[in-house]
């Protein structure tokens, strides 16, 4: 098991319920793929350093978890096809 941090930015224009549902979907995916020690920290709406898709704000979420090495690749595929995810990044955390 490797420890990872996932930061993703959700489109700020969608409703609060849709944001919460998207976060729950990511948590459910990680739980279904046997991720352990899952912790989700919602940072909320923050300004971008530069405009992305002609927008200046996004909804930031950070999740830390431990999982097998193939789980981030699987989750990347899911996040890539979701139109409400602006950006995401996985970071491997050294123990």
C-alpha cells in the first residue's frame, strides 16, 4: 500500500448539492477500490492564479488515502471524463 494525496478542482458554477455528490462519488470510488485511511478536506472556493477556461475561481478538494498503485490510474480515467472536474493531481507521499 502506498500513500497518496489527490487534489482536484470542481467547476464552481455547479450547485452545492452537485459538488457534494461529486465528492461522495470520488469517496465511493476509493472505498470500492479498497483505499484505506481516507481523509477528505474541502477547501472551498478559491481564486486561480490565472484564468482556466475563462473562469477565475474553482472549488478545491484534497483527499489523502492509502491504496494499491493501480487505483490512482483508474481514478484518473474517471476524473478525466467528468466535465465538472477542472483539474486534478495525484502526489505520492513518502512514508
